[in-house]
């Protein structure tokens, strides 16, 4: 045997048995056999190819064939975007357009979309044509070109997050995608004017079914015969809805009693993500009925088991022929275990059952933190003081109601740690009679935690003085309007400053006081400006008033402006040892 043959035999014997078995495995060098979206298979194949190099014999050791070299480059191009070999920006923009479009679909904020679009040309080409102009849509029912555009382009309808349907007579400007705002279409015309509203409803409902990722829906179309009863089934298909606001008189129309089977089928469908619902009537005459009902409303709320914020409001009519809706059905059957905020406006309950139904409803919603209750209980309230069951509303922080219900809450015992965290009271009236005694007694008992009180009215300064003595840690006080008093003109003299200072001085933490005008009307607050002598005199008096207020109420910073309803306030500012006042406009 020659020496060359013996050397080959010795090298073959030196290779382990397991390594020789690996060399028997062949690697498929067909580039098209490897999926570009599967980096794990590509990585395993590349590792197997590299591990096989030391096991090769002769001159092939540590060498790749031309096919293997091409395969390794292809495998590296598959793995590279996922392991970060290249720059992250490059790997992200190299993804397929469909994948980038799906990623952008998870960005809801228009501000975030704008920032993403400005990052590079590739993202700009994806964000602006398909997402930025479709996040918020505001249009009227008669905008058939909008609804038809969304019906035809189903993928664009999925990008809508906020939809507002405006009233036909509203002056607000529509917000539509730029591609269809000036497009002419024959959908606007019809030979049958009587069927025009039917066409509006059909196109709107069909477009709603395409909006599968809708987050917020607002309906303010009050001058249209389209009923929310026809639109609601389409909204039930939008499982991502979290906010619904409906302003329509037709919502409070008497319901049909013959659709029980259909109502039962709708009850089985729920909106799991819906957290906030606002259902209100409008002051318009169209659609209003003299005998309003909450039947339709209660049926709709059966599909919302996870509500956290509920508002039901009926606008009060000037004519005495219009009644308020009866809330018995809503309070008796409505149960939402996660409800934290409830607002009921201008509703009433029969005196026979109203008190019991209301008490059972409040007892079933122990998580309520904000309660605005404008509910008339009829003659039941006059029969005696309201009494709530023990430990009712243990988490209540804000209450807006009449004086009698507030008294019941203040006198209700609460065994929770630290007591009931009630900090804000609104809507009570002080009549100056003995009826205030129970309210003030309850306030004195639990007034240590009270931070803010907004009265609906008061009768005499002595009533406010008694109120202040019960809440020594008050931060915000709004006494409202005085009973049987005409609106004061801005040019009239302000209230008695000395009298009100004696009332407010015990409140060491008071920062805001509204309801009483303390300053004189002036055209300018700068004493160095060119003004008349009488104007200069009022300027000096205002400076004295500001200094006195800061001296008596050290933390007081905001009081009423001399022009009622102007949207302005007087802000007290400390300038070293001196005090001055400034006029500032408040946000609506």
C-alpha cells in the first residue's frame, strides 16, 4: 500500500464516528426551498452547513461549493432582519407592505401617526394614504359618497377609530378623507324623495358593518327619521367599541312591545370593551314625545355588561304638557358590577315604588365613585327623611343631588376603613329654613374630608356662614345664585366685602370662591394707564380689595369677575409683600 493511501486511511480513522454520520446528511442547495418568513429553519440549515465543513476530506475541507456559497448568502439574508445584523430602521422598512400596514393599524393617535410618517418615505407612503385621514371621520347621514366609499373600500373602513354623525342642520364642518371630499357622484340624487331617508339608513348601516376596529361612536343626527333602533344592530358588530354617545329625541320614544323574540336575540350579543355610554335627548321639538319612555334605552344597555360610566339625560321642556321619563325599569333591571360613574338627569319614579327601586339600585352598585342624581321620587320624599341602608355607596367621592338625598348620604353609616371618601358636593340649595338643619348636621359629622362644595343657591349670608362652620378644610366654594335676586349688572356696586370676609376667614385652605362679585367694574387693571378720575378711584378700591382678601384668606387665588358669564375670573397674585389682581380667561 502506498504512503498516500495510508495517509488518507489514517485521516478517515481520526474523524469521530458521529461526525462521519453527519457528512452523510446532504443540505438542499435549492434557494427557493427556504421560506423568507421562516428565520428558524434558515438558521438551522446554515448551522448544519457550517458544522459539516470540518468533517470533509481532502481539499474540500473548510470550503464551500458555488451552490453552497449562494445558499449561505440567501440564508443570511433571511436571518439578518431578525437578529439585528443590519440597522433597525433598515430592517423595519424592508418588511412587506402588508405587514407594515398591519403594524400601523395598531396606532390610534393621529399625533403618533404623524410622527411615524415623518420618520421615512416608506412609512409616509403607508400612513397618509390609508391611515391618517381615516382615524377620525365626521360626517352627516346625507353624505352618501362617504358611506359608499367605505363600503367599497373595506380595508380603509377598518382604519376608522372615531366616527361622529352630525345633525343635518349643524354648522360644524365635516371631516372627510380628501380623496372623496370633492368627488361627484349620482348617489346624492334620487327619483323617489320619500325613499331618500331609507337610502341614507341603508348606506350608513352597511358602512358601519365594515368598521370592525371602531373605538368611539357619536350620534347627533336629531333632524332625521332614522331611528337608533335600526343602527344599533350594526354597532353590535363593532366589538372594539369603548365609547358611545347618542343625542336623539327618538331614543326616548315609546318602544314596541311585540318584538320580544328579536330583543332576546340581541341580548345575547354584548360589547365587551364598551366602558362609557351617554344617552341624551335634545331641546329640539323634532322627535320629542309627550310621554317619553326608557324602553328602547334599557334594551340597548342590556348589551353593555362592563359599563363604567353611564349618563342618561332628558332635556326639560318649556311646555307643561311634556312629562319626564319613568326610571323604574332602568333602576330595577339595570345592573353593572363595574359601574363607577352614574348621571341621571330629569327622570322620575312613581311614589309607590320609586324609593325602594332607587335604594335597591344603589345597594347593588357599591363601586360608584361619582353620582349625579336628578331624580324625583314624588310624594315618597315628603313622607319623611330619606334613609339609606347601612354601608351604601362606600366608595362615593362626588355627589350631585338635592339637599334631601345628600342628607341621607351624609347620615348613612359606613364601616369601611377611613369612612366614605366623599370630597365633592354639588347641586344643593340652602333655603334658610329648618330643612337645612339635617343637611348641616350630617355635613358637620363627615365634613372633615370635604374639599369642594358647589351650591345651586342660598337665601341669606347666615346660611353660608353655618355651612362654612361645618367644613373647615374646604378648598373650593361656589355659593351659586341668591334666591329671589335679579341678575346684578356689572356697573352695580359689589357685595359687602367685610361681611363676606367674616364668612370666609375661617377657611384657611380656601383657594377658590365663586358666586359673589367682590370687585368693581373697570376697563383696565393697570393703574398707570390713562383713565378717568372715577375709573382711577375704582382701580384703587380694587387694589385695596385684593390686598384685604390676601390678608384675610392667605391661600385664596380665584374669585368672580365683575362681568357675569364673561368666561373670565379674577386671579389674586402675590408680588413680594404686595398683592395684585389679574383678569384671566378660563377654559370652557
